[in-house]
C-alpha cells in the first residue's frame, strides 16, 4: 500500500460525457502528478501540482483539467470523452516539487468510454 | 521523440535465466530511477542511481548507471515468475526538473 488513494477504481461512461477522478496523496507529500497509461502509449505524464499550484504540464488535452485543493487532494476532470480516452489513470505523490524523489503511485482508475 | 528509450520492448524468458534490460538517452540525467509495475497496479520504485558508474544491488537485481549518466541497465539473475512485470526507467535532468518516464520493458518469466 503506497498510501495514495484513488477513486473510483473503475469507471464506465459514454462518449461525450464528463467524469472526475479523485486522488489523495500520501501524508506529507505536497506534489501530485497525473498520468495516463494506455497499451499503445505507455505512461504519459499529464500534469503536476505542488502545494496547490500547477507546477508542470505534459501531454494534457484541453478537454482535461485538474486542480489541487487546500487539503492537497487533487481531481482530474475529463470532459467530452472520446473512445480514445479509455485508459488507466494514475495519480502519484511526492514530497518535493521536482527532481528524482520517489513518486508513490496510487492503484489507478480504469476508465472505459463506450 | 522519447527522451528515454528502453530495450527490449518485450522479453519472455524461462525461470532461472538471466537477463538485462537497458535504458538509454542522448541527454545527461542527474539521476535515473527504475520502477516495476505489475498488471493493473501502479509502478513501484526499485532504485535511484545518481552517480555516474554507480552500481546498486537489490537481491537478484543489479542496477548500473552509465559513466556519462546517459544510460542505465538492470540485470536480473535467476529470474523468477514473480519478476514478471513492466520495468520503467525514469530520469530527471536536474533537481529542478520533473521526472520523465521511458516506455518500459515488459518482462514475462515463464515457470
């Protein structure tokens, strides 16, 4: 158990819909990272927040947005969903804003868009 | 273009065999990490290497960081079915940069 929690574990929804994925970081960690993992794309970095502020942005689509709240939990919002958005979405947390500090990954949310 | 490349992409071996997987880049990294991911679960950190030429051992796993800090290898001795998983290398160019993940090597150890 990494100490990072993600909900829901599974999500099935239709194209065009909007969903929200939730992540609670490990106690004491200020950084939250969001990743998308699909079979053909590997682990793709989406976005990072550190202590409530956006720290780094990766290959995140405009249809996707995220935020980190004062209690440090984070939400990833995915809208106008397409079939290609079906993937595993991981949240990871780390103590530092950057550098090679260990990232602790949550169990992931498996999103299926039908 | 992948900043970190990993090879081979897939590897299937018999229990008891030895194997080496590689992580390469044209860029210098201040540190490299290796993660292992089991199907349906999040990656778990195995090791961080920070010094060029550094060798770290974790039971049957040996990690090496290249002298020029552009590449790394993971050697597994006497592989076991429990070693099956996706091995990801990840690196940060400086202590101010975010970690970048490679595409991974999918290892299958057959009993």
